[in-house]
C-alpha cells in the first residue's frame, strides 16, 4: 500500500505544494484541510494515525517525545521530521523518494529525521 502523508501545521506549505506539483498521485493532505492549527501534538498524531497518514513536521523539539509516548499505547502510521534548515527542494526530493521506494507498512511506529 502506498504511503499517505499528513502535513503538520508547522510544515512549510511550499514543501507540500512542491511534492504535489512533481507527483500529483501522492495523497498529501495539508494542515489547513485537516484543521490542525489548534490541536496538540498528541491530537495531531491521533488524527494522522486514524487516517493512516505519515505525519510530516518541522517540530524536532516536542514531536519526537510525543510520538514516543503515543506509540506506547497506539499505533502510528509514522512521522518524518524535516529540519527547518533543509532546502525546500531537498525536502521535496526526500519525501518523493520515500513515497516511491517504500510501503506504508514499513512506516508503522517509525520516526525519522529527513537528512539535511
């Protein structure tokens, strides 16, 4: 099964736009459509898990901690942390590579930092 993505409220929208421009078949929901702006990290993780979407976030400060707590009792579709310092085009290529080469099942309860 192909990976589906959910953008966190803090993710640069240019990344989402760039991914969708290069590969229109990707299921990549924006934070605005999912109405994430006022949700806590745990609520965002729960929503992404319910929708079976890998969450993509810039939040390297609190999201990894909340993710670790979340997977103690729940199953996650996974999390990708994109460093703020990463060039947008490199983040887009990294996300596209993950989508092209990996299956959703590979991401269960997994968190990675997209390399900078």
